[in-house]
C-alpha cells in the first residue's frame, strides 16, 4: 500500500486531464465555505472580474452592486461610465496594492491625495482615469464622485458575505507620494513625469502583504466576510520591463497564483478558485481565447461560471473505477510516471 492507491481519479493527470474531453473535466474546485444564492457577493479586480460579476447574475447569484447608477441613464451611458462593472465604481483594479489603497482610503486609515489630472478643459481622477470618460467639470466634482465610491466600499464591505478579487498584474506605476496608479500616467490620461512616476514590480512578499492588509481592513468592519481569490487568465498587454512579454506574463501569473494559493492555505476565510487554470490550462489549448490570445470568449466565461456555481451546489458522485496492471510507455524516463499505475482505469 502507498498513499496514491487511495487517491481519486481527479488526483491523476491521465484520468483527470489527459483522457476526458476538455468540457468534461470537472471537480477542479472544492469550496472551503458555502456561498448561498442570496448571499451578497462583491467583485473587484481586473477586466476579467467584470465578466465574473455578470456571470454571477446570469447564474442566479446575488451580485452586490453597492454603487448603482443614477436614474435616467441609458444602458450605453451606464456602460460608458462604468456603472455595474464591479461592485464599486473603482474601475479596473489590477494589483493587490491598489485594492489595499482603496480600502485604506474608505475606512480612514490613509488620506486620498488631492491630485487631479486635467485635459481638454476637464478634470480626471488619476486613480480611476477611465471611469468618467468625459471627465468632471471641476476638482471638487472629482473628489465628490470619489467619496461616493468610498461610501459604496464601506457599505458593500459591511453587508457582503463574500468578496471575489481577481488578481491581474504585478507591474504598476507608483507616485512619489507613495500611491499606486491603476494605469501608467500618460496612457489613459495624465502626463508621464519620470521625476515622480516609477515602475513597481510587486514580488510574492509584496502581494502577500497587501492582501493580508486587505483582509484585515475589511474584516475589522465585517468579521464574517470571506474572500475568494482568482487570477485573471487575460495576459498583460505590454510590459515596461526588459523581459519578453511572454516571459513577463508567465512570471506575473506565477507570482499571483502562488500568493493566492498560499493565502488560501493559511486562512480559513480565504479560498482560491481556479478560473486561470480553466481558461489558460493545457487541456483547453487556448480554445477560450479570442484570436488576439488575450480576450476570453463568452463561452470561456460561461465555462468558468458553470464550474463555480456547480461546485457550490456540491460535488457529483463519480463511479469507482478499477485499477489495471501498470502501463509504461517507451521513452518515458520520469520516475513519477510509475504513479499512473495507481490511478483508476
């Protein structure tokens, strides 16, 4: 007897990954805690997180929109002004540092800067430059709108059961005042200043620390709040570093996936959901990507949400399969290849 003899089919690469049709791969997630259909769920994170929020609604779950649009806006106006994209109108949050920053501002642990960017006679918020595409009439309007979002964060965190946060990048641009931007100044809005704007590449320790701060800030208000971490399968668009984009993306996703897994291992109130693996994993052969190999198709999002909601409903019972004699392929010199013998046939 050895430990592998009692392992289920999902523990073996052949039976769990290589042999099933991609659409039939299942059992990739066992939730650590329940999330009921009526439990308010917050979403925040990268652009992929916005797709998850709509997916929650489509699957009958309670996506908590803590900052609904004012009455009278058309659907296109709501979309253009980023209402309903996430639970708060923060815009995309690609890094743990930016999420920590928003929570620290919302709960009074740090003061939000009074910096405003201008262009074409309008004012823009440097910390969510694309949220109001036409800009604001004045700096006071920028700060008033930001305060509405900070109030929504306070309201949402206090009432929610779960926060799903999708980690996207490890690269970000910081300001000399210590704050972190969601995008590089001079791209979406603003003007790049190499005397005060610096590239930050967050390490495992940085991301781990920022997420611990996120948990502490949120649970100080709502001790029952749970967190589901995911990693965006959407690759970076460009790197400001010296690596090839492919290498830079692999490094970033590896760091984020490692941190998410580590925190899920360390804390009962944190879980990791494998959205990244379900889209970018080997068995799916990039089939859930658009031709640019970045954007995830609608079918891919539905595939992810199907796994998420079906796992919350409980695991299906799989038939017990018998074991056969070992099969060793010629040329396979990996010592661990023998473990395949102990898997079900």
